[in-house]
C-alpha cells in the first residue's frame, strides 16, 4: 500500500476507483483520499509569473499553453480570474478651461 501524501502514514486502504478507473486510497490516520500516481499537475508561482508576462506580450492562449505546458482549460479560467480583478470604472478628471 502507498503512503499518505498528507501525513506519510502507512495505514492506508483501498477506497474504490476514480472516474477513469484508477485505484483510490484512504488514510486511516488523517482520512485523506488520494490516488497513487496523480496526473493533475499543480502550476507553481514561477510558472504563473511566466504566464502573466506572456499575457502582457499579447501572445495567444494556445501559444501560452504550449510554452507553459498548461492545459488550455486551466489557462482560460486563470485569465478569467485575472480579468475579474480589473476595475471597471474609468477615473475621469475634469480639466479647468484656461483663460
């Protein structure tokens, strides 16, 4: 049996399968459920900063996904989150007419 990635306990048991048929395990100590060899890749902060720089260069999302080795679906949701943080109001200052 694999060890728990959360608490490194060896008290794990089989706990069914995930949607694609991979074996799922459960830790008796902390209760975490996990898969032995997960395919999900976590995007670290360094790669996010690279993606931010590439977005400023106005490179296509498909090109950024290829360079950063991230899925297009994840990249689109990341861009949507960034876009939601941009303020929608435009600050206009009234200019005084000169004499």
